[in-house]
C-alpha cells in the first residue's frame, strides 16, 4: 500500500467497571422484563463553554427525534435527570487509579468533572458526565513506545432498544454505569501495532475490577494517512478485526486522495467485514462545559498510596505463577474465567495441591450444578463449605475420592457434619462386587471400572480402596 508506512493511528477503549453506578447507588443490572415506567423527551443542542455549538451535536439535533426512556425499580431520579448527581463512586475511582498506575500514568490531584454534550438521545440530560483522572502514560510495544494521552472516568449511556419512525426507545438500566475511557496518542504506525496495544490494555483491564462479556467493552480507532483528515471508527467488539478494519480504512483514504474527494474528518461505524459506514461528523471541543452540581474531584496522595498497595497483578503474571504451581494452560484459563482466583490461593494454604484444589473449587461444583440444574451452585457450595471439605481431607476425615459424594449430599440438603459421616462397608463385599463387574463388562480400562464402582457404592468406599482392588483383579 502506498501510504501504509505513513499511517497515524490511536485507539480509545471504553470499559464498564464492576460496581454500582457512577453518580448514584443504583445497581448495574441490565433488565429483560417489561419496564415499570416510561419518560418521553426531546433534546436540543446548546453552546459549549467557548460559545459555539458543537458540529456533531448540531447534526444530531437537526434529526428532530423524540426519545422514549424505559425505567425500572432499579432506576432512580438521577438517571431521569430529576435529581442532582450524588458523590462520585469511590470504588469506581479506585479501580481507575489501579488502571492508571498499571499504564504508567501521572494521576491528577485535582480535576473538574465536565459535561459532554450528547443529543443523540442516549443521555436523558443531554450530556454525559466525564472527569479526567490521569495522563502521560505509555505502553511498550515491539515497534516502540505508545503514549497514553488520557484516562477518564465517565457515565455509560442508555441502552438503545428500538428505532421507530421519528423516535428512538432507550432503556435506562445501562445509563450511569461507570466507564473507564483510555485514549492513546496517535503514535501507532501499523495495524499490527494497534492490535498489540489493544491486547496489552485489555490485559490491564481484565486484571482489574471490570465487567466481563459482550457489550462491556467498546473499542474505537482513529486513522489517518498523510494528506487525509482523521477518521474515527467506532464499534469494535472483536480484537481480531483491528487489522482488517484499519487496512480497509487506509485503502478508502488512499482512494479519496487519488480522487481528491471526501477529504473530511468523520465518525464511522465498523462493519463485520472490516469496512465501515458514515455515522456523523467528528465532534470538537465545543461540546464540553463544567459540571455545576459537583465539586472539584480531589485525589489525595493517600488515595494513590492505597491504590498502589492494593494494585492487582497483570493477568499474564498470574498465569505464569499458576503455571509454576503445576496447573495446565486449560485449567489456568478456566480458573481465571471462574473469578475464584483469591479462593484458590486461600485453599492452597490448607492443602498445597493445585490440581486437587481446582477440582474441588471449580470442576466438581460445576459438574454437580450441570447435572442437578442448580442455578446457585456457588451459593450452596460456598467458600466456607469448600474450605471445610478441604480441611476434612487434610485431617483424614474423608478421602479425596469422597469429595464429590460429600458435595452432592450437601446439595441435597445435608449439613456438612452429616455429609462427611460416610457409611463404610466391608471391603470383602466390595471386592466381590467389583469381580462381578469385571466379569460382566470385560475389557474396560481401570478408569472405566472406577467410575462404575464409585457410582454403585455412592461414597461408601474410597477411590484409593477401589483402585487397589482393581489393580489386584486386572493384570
């Protein structure tokens, strides 16, 4: 490509944080049921602090749309813009401080909470609250350092449900969820480097207290080649699409230059095939003005020190530690995905056998839950119960092979004390039954026989005892 070596690019990442809403105490729960009430509004563009109306806000206002907002019993007056915002969420603030420190940023001791004009209907107030937390950070890549220009904490927008002729329907369950916004400088010089930076920032985010799943993270990329204005492409969900989307945008800009047309900055929507479509003009600085209902945000040295003291490890560092402890790559991924890493580390202090602890903490409860259809299996087999079972193994009150049976009994309603009182039977009778089984089903593996025997005796005999009998009978 003619201009590929002259590409200038930066990325913006918006990630929801795993806590209550940013300026009220409402839970961050997305609803599927019918709304309890609706609010109807029209929004108008107003001038920013510079006295000008932002071009993007003007564009949206000219559409003359009506907006319908659906609310629930988990929606408060702040979200429908009938009550001033509350003090900023301190849990969300601490999480953003963690992210800023992990991205080598300077944290601002004093910052002004701002209102960003938004008249596409996604905010009931006509603006989004945002506050700059940190700047001047960096990410190291194989192609050099990429600067982090800004890290901000802001409100997520309302959720678009339906577009009808002349009106849009939003749901207020998402409005106000804390978002961290991370913006890089235009230091990225290739599609591959853009993907590398996005993966690194993603690793930092997953190491912190953020939400997981589709829709919790949104990624935008800014692209320009020499002679062409900057274009912002929004809507990335799949990290794999960074390279093809940037490549196609460069091709589009090259054609614009050759044809000397469409040389304009604009916001475009990313499409599944890597191409993009026009959304709106690029917004400018005229849409920002100070928030009048909240004081200046002050971040003390003590708050920063507390954040440093509780700084989480990066996911890749955690994976290396778990690998050293003997867990396979697949088990490491499952453990991290389960969100029970802290519980895993605590249980290792009781019995230092990583694979056994993983089985007791993650594998067996998941298996029991899937068979019995129990939705709240982690609530029934909570950490206290699991720790008691592991301690019982350590104290030789039960065998490792008895753990699943004990858990099943607890799920059925037995107390822990009753569940570990396992009725034992005469090993001579066990051996006779196993001999009959081997004769009736010849040719199975030891593991195959083991599963059938343990199922038949339902915890009344240990796996160790069955294994010894099987080794004696199968030669």
